[in-house]
C-alpha cells in the first residue's frame, strides 16, 4: 500500500506540479516565478495594466514542418496563424545557398539546431502570420524564445506586442530579497554555502525568512529552494543575484507519507516475526 501511495503521488506530481525559478537582486521584489522548459505566447497592447492573452505551448508545439494552426479571440482585432514550430533554433539572416527548409521573413529565417541535453537551454521558435479581421491584411513574423524584443504590429492604429516567452505563474504573495550571503572554500571558487534573507509580504503582513542550502521555505503549497547565485558583472551591468527553485506540488508530501506507511508495515511485520519466534522459543524451553 505504501508503494502504491508513492506511485500515486509521483503521478500527481508529474501531471500537476508547477516548477520554475525566481531570480532576484538585493532589494528586488517579485510575485512571479518562471518555468525552466515550458513556453507561451503573450499578446497584449502597449501599456501598463492592459489585458494579456496567452497561448500555452501545449497548443502549438506539435506543429511540425508544414503544419499550422489558427488562433482567434473575440477581444482581439486579428487572428494568429502559427506554423513550423522548432524546439531549438537560431534566427539566421538570408545567405547564399539557403537550405530547403528555409522560410524567409524580412530577410531572416528559423535555422533548426540540435536539441540541447538540458531542455532549459533550448531556444524555440515559430512562424506567425497576423491577419487583420477587418481588412484581411496579413503581417508575417518570427517568434523566437531568445529574442531581445517582442514582435510589434499595428492594427487599426494601435500597437500590439506578441512575444514568445517562458511560461510564468503568479504567486499569492510577494518575495523581496533583503540580503544574499555566500561563502567559498578557502583558496577555491567552489561554493561552501549560500543563503538568502527575504521578506514575504501577503495582505500587508511582512515575515522575515532565511532560506539556505537544504533548508527551503514551505508556504501555502509552494516550496522555495536556494538553487544558485551569480556574481555581479561589471561589463553587462548585471548585479549580483540569488536564484530560487520554486515548486508548487500537490503531491509534495506523498513520499513522506508513503515512507511512514512502509515503516509501519515493516514494524508490524517485524513484531509478528518476533512474537512467532518468542512463542517457538518458549515452547522449546518448556518441552
């Protein structure tokens, strides 16, 4: 029964767990965490507070070479036709002797690459054709996961942004990194320990929390692990940051309960054997 419970919790984790990461510099706050491997297309107007429409990758990552699918929404003045999704690619400029698979859009095309061994390192891409539902004008573009800027189109005089980005989830609370401390083994660059002091804010209430290696924060169904860190980079201007692995897993405690059940079963079995042995020894001594 304990093993069956373990398998059931693993199935629950596989189908419903949400895994991602949150990267924060000191004094920075966030209430979102980002997936390692899942992607989505975000569509919205330019401006703060505008509604963002999302197409998750489960709806288009099956579109292989020559395949396409149309997406439309009553709130959008256009429809999207996605085609030729590639798991890992680079956007290359046109060149002499283009390969047969090249589909040129504005002098660029998606050049497929071999998938990385670590799935989070893949840079997916997909072709998009935006059709104005009123005028039937079509604008073609390329959506690429590592693009520095979203695709911008103008429909009825209004600018819209279309972006292929990693899937994100919103937390019911905010996390602020107050301080990050790391230690290295003497004479090496190997990390000895690293820890983050954060403030969790929810409903106006603030809680100071320490997260360090093998000591995660567990709260409201979410688990924050101290995953990694990166030093400041003077060349790029990127500050020192701390990165947390964030997991929302309904089967999080399943393995613990399964081990408890198995331990009780083993203890019960041991007691049975011990009592049987004691009865046999008692009978042997009295005979």
